[in-house]
């Protein structure tokens, strides 16, 4: 693993055509200030200050990929879920959220022959049903995240994908899918991936990320590259969206480096105000490499 090989891998996908398949989500932040406790109710009174609406879900993920690849196409249902979060203005801390379900119909099969990579961003809101999973697993190159969230906990496990070339999930999602709460994460990854997937990455917040190359029976780990966190929403999606096209030829070590850098950049962005771009990522990697070189002297 080196910054030089990571930069070469980033350049290698510049002519790729990528298809994203996934749920449409509207993420709304209602910025508030917290008032004193209500004397009559056990609730948290807040004062409304302002609001911000983001195009989230598959659209937010696809935006991360746009500056890296030649063409990015999105297949989705335009009338998806709306998630309204009450957010403390002072520290961007989320207090609670409200879900509004739109009219969601399962996506129909698409022709994927002209794409270098198909990325399924499966939030478990109904767009990707069993039939969609069936045709997705037959695509020439498939990368997947199947998210576990408050609306689908226990019912949207990554194991519903019988085959995939590249998987990115977080540690709770991996342990839930493997029904294994206590084993070392490498044991969990091996249990999940064998016979199903070729490359598996498990993200673990400020601990970094773990990778498993099934064909080579190799594990790798990389710590997080930054302690600066403004908003963690969408960090895993940025990791997946940017590294998925590169996973066709890239080593798991380079994918960890690039993905962790993408996640670190995304954690410094509120909501989906802006995507992680190619220029930002290259600058971050070069700066990180310079820091590492200085620290070794």
C-alpha cells in the first residue's frame, strides 16, 4: 500500500461507466436550539432556527463518484423516503428524526451490459426486492451495501446477495448478518464472505476499516485517517461509491486507503452539502503521505 499506487488506481477508472441502483431519500435537517426541560412533560423542547434539505440516498452516493468516472447513471424510484432530523445548531448533533414514507415500487430489471460497474446502494426501503436482487447478482461486476437502519433492522441483511464482487458494510451490519456478536471481526468476515463475495470491507468508525480478499485469503486493516468529525451521515456511502469501480483491479490495501480518506473527508461535511471530489481526495492523500513521512523522521 502506498499513496503512489492509490493515486494510480484513482486514475485507472476515469473512463468507467457506472450504474447506481438504490433508494431515493430526502434528508432534511431542522436546525434548532435546545430549551430548558418542560416542567409538565418528559420531552425535549427545542426552538426552530432554520432548515436545510439534501438529496440523499442513492443520489448522494452517486454524486461522490461523478468526478472519478466518465459517466454515472442512477436507477431509482423518484418518490422515496423523507427523513426529517432535528439537529442541534451548535454542534450538529442529531436529537431525533421523523420518517415520512413515500410511494415506493420495486425497481424493474435494467440492462447493465454497457456498464463497467453496477453499485447497489440498498437502504432497505422497498426499492430493491428479491427479484431485483436476483438480476443484480447476474450483472458483470457488482458492488453492494445493504444498510441496516432503524426502519429495517434485522430485515435487510447483506446475506440476501448470494453473489457480489465487492461488499462494503459496517461492523454492526456484518455481525448482525453473521449472527455473531463476539468473535474477532476477521472470523465474522470469513464466515460471511466465503462462497458469496470476492472482496469484503467492514468499516468501523474511528477505528478505521478491515478488508478481506477472499481469493487470496488475505486480511488487511487501516486506522481512521482523521479525528475531525462534523457529521458522520453518508461516510460509508462515500467509501463504497468511490472505491467500488476501483475494486475491479485494486488491492484491498489501496481500497482501504482510498476509502478511509473518502470517509474522513465526508465526515467534515454537514449532511450532503457537497460530495467528496477527486481533487479533494488526491489532495488529502498527498497531505496524509507528507504527514506520515514527516512523522517518521
